[in-house]
C-alpha cells in the first residue's frame, strides 16, 4: 500500500509516468509496505512465461531473493528509481521517506534493493541526480548497504514524531519489531537482510 498523499503524473516523454506527492510529506514517514492486496507471481506461474506479460511484470513488479514477483495494486508500481532517492526500503518491511518531500515533488525509490538476478540489471539515467551510478547491479546491496542503513537510521528517528497514515495497516509483527527497536535500540534489520 502506497502513501495516500500521492498521484501518478507524467514525468517526461523520455521517462513516462511517476508518482508525485500531493502534499508535504516529512522525513520518517512510512511510504509503502507490501499488503494483502498486492499480487504475487512465482517464477513457475504461466503469466511469467508468457512474453507479453513478462515484459509488464519486469516493468511494474519487483522481486524478492526467492524470485517471487510482487505487483502492487496502487501507485507503488509507478515509482521511479533515483540514485539519490527520497524513499528507500527497510529491513522492517516498509519504505520510508529519507528526507522531507515537498508537495509536487516526484517520489523516487532505490531500485538497487530489488535487483537480485542478472537479468534485472539495467542502465540508469537519473533525471534528478548528477551522482547516478549509471548501472543497476546485482551487487548493489553489498556495495551500498552501510550507506543505505545509515540513511534509514536517521529517517527512523523521525518516524514516531510524524503523522503515519499507513501505520494502521502494518502487520503486528512489524509493529512489535519497531517498538522493540525504539525501546532498546536493538534489532535493527539491515537492508542486506533483504537479499538473504
């Protein structure tokens, strides 16, 4: 489920569509989590082996370390990559806003956390960042794990201080893990765990 203060818009003729904030979204806001309405597609699903649908799956879905694809039912599937993204996936099972996102700003994510297979590697051309890595690689998680974890930990400090419209939908296990982390400072799940 994606943050409700968002809408799909055209970015450009080169990029296509993206997702934009319709109001100010502060750092530390939960932006997305996989919910029960999302569609799961396994590698042995006939849809995955139909070339017409496989193209769409690769464009709009993301995969986990087991090769299971998730197709979001809402705007999440239209979020574009940026090497200097304003949101990122966490080991807690949700995406978080890394910094304040202004109304009208495109919401971007870090695709490096979803690239598990050689066939998912792709050339990049970040339209918002001069520090583009130029290529999404299978080993991005290992290469950038510490940097991404540091960004997430800073954003997590804001999580209990800002409005969280998606909090009511989170699973009890995520609530428990977050409460434990805020209470003890222990149990932070590194983004490297997403690849295990």
